[in-house]
């Protein structure tokens, strides 16, 4: 529950405090956002499955963000769009986690209605 509250607080702060990034950082920001969203959805999924571990979440969050930023940086230096690999990977994982979370919520509702 505190995860959802933290997300809500972050969204509210983002709306209240206008902030713009330089265009050169757009790739880094988008890949970092996807890495963070992937980690958060993975944590929600793990919590629903009773497997949540804060250490796994926090190290995964940092590692995903750093790897995504590193891929983007190396790609920029080589003149290759390596950040697209991170976007595709995180995008697939986000949709998979969201589908599992949705399925778990629907199954829980069906079980509660059957009682």
C-alpha cells in the first residue's frame, strides 16, 4: 500500500513543481522511467504473490536504471540506438507484469464473490 501512496505523492509533486529536462536527456529520462516502472510493477506483482523483498526491489531498481542509462550512453557514443533494446525489453516486462497483476486481481475478486 505504501508503494501506491509513494507513487501518488510523486505524481502530485511532479504536477505541482514544473520541471523540464534538456532535450539531450530525453532518451535517458524515458529509459530510466521505464526501468523504474518495470521495477515498481515487479514489486507489486511480487507483493501480490507473497514474495516481495525490499532488498531485491531496491537493488533491481538501481541496477535496471543504471544498465538502461549505460546502454543509452554507449549507444550515443557509438552512434547506435541501443536505448531501443532497453525500451523494448522494459516494455515487454511492463506489459507482462501488468497482465499478471490484472489476472491476480480478477481471480481474487472472483474468489471473494464465491464466498
